[in-house]
C-alpha cells in the first residue's frame, strides 16, 4: 500500500468533485454515477443514463418463431 497522503481541503470547504457528483445525481432519473479514484484522489466522474419505457397494460406474450 502506498504512503501517499491525499490532498486535504480547507476546513468547511467542499471538494470540487463532490459538487460535480451532486449535480450529476440530481440530474438523473435512472442511471449510474461512477467515481474513479487513483491514489486516494477522485480523478474522474462518469454518468450512464437509462431511458425507461412504461410497460403496456395487459398480459405479456412472446411470439414463438
């Protein structure tokens, strides 16, 4: 394990990445926010958004081909 010490933020401050993550989560209805960490520091934030379609009412059938 590395002895690298992550950079600290001044007391009472919020790290930049936390604001980005908060905004991404707030903008999503369905999806995933992935945070990548290297040596104790957040280096990347990725978003995968899903579009969901409502299921039509009634029985579900599968057509045999």
